[in-house]
């Protein structure tokens, strides 16, 4: 009996060591898969409105402005809560994005801003109200790559009873790369936070 216990222990130790070696030599593969899961993109077609989700980097608004100027939509929406930047006074992310859009030649009448958003869940609720108000039927939703999968699940659930076409388009020239996100502190923080938010959203029933 002692022989069998010793044999079983050796098998367990061998399995653990083999698994650790697997992780060591394949870490780039599974870490990239963790990053790639967060990224989501659909085929891009002309829509009624471009929705730029607030927060994160300035690159979100730049991507939205670029698509607008390429005539993918005739209206653009910016969401985003108040920023905690004393030097700027009371200002919202959406207001800064609007200013950037106007500096790039987009007329104020074509811009809609949502100032009450504090999260992706809020974004979906507010955008749904705006869509119903204006009668939009097709939306292009823009955010950073690591945020797109959660945005997809949230918007899909909020709009499941509406005959609305949802398209998802991550920032194309983003600092984020699913193939090497773990090589920077910024990447580690953003991916870690995104998965924590995923768990929280699942718990709350938002996705």
C-alpha cells in the first residue's frame, strides 16, 4: 500500500511540474488569448449614428470623428461622466469629445452628448432612450479594444427587444494589443480591471 501511495505522489508531482513547464513555455499564447477574448468587432456598414463610449483614452473620440468624416453616419453621440481634473473646472468627458469633434469640422447640430453616464451599463440605458427619441435604427458603437466584449454583452441585452442594428468597432490605432498587453503596467491594470468588471456585471445581471 505504501508503494501505491508513493507512486501516486510521484504522478501528482510530475503532473504539477509538467503543468508549470507548460505555463512557462506557453505563457505568451494563453496571455494573448486572455487579451483577445476582450476584443470584439463586427462588419462595419453605414448607420444612423456613431456612439462613442466615454472614458479611457482620447483615441475613442478620434476614431468616432474619423468614421463620421468618412460618412458612416450623420450623427455622433459622446457619452462620459464628469472628470476629476481641478485645472479644467467642472467638465465632462463627453464635453471634451464634443469640442474635439467641432475642432475637426463636425457641426454642433450633428453632435449629441450624454452627461449622466457613470458606467457602460449607464451608457446602454441612456443610448437606448436617445435611440427611441430620435428614431435611430442602426448604431456603430466605439470604444477601446479591451472594452468591446463587455460593451457588446451589455448593449445586446439592453436592446434585445428593439429592432436595432448594433455594430461594434474598436479603436483601430489603439495602444492596446492583445498580443503583448502584459508587457506594460497600463496593459496589466486595464485587463485586470476589465475582468473584474466582467464578474461584477455578471453578478448584477447587466450581461
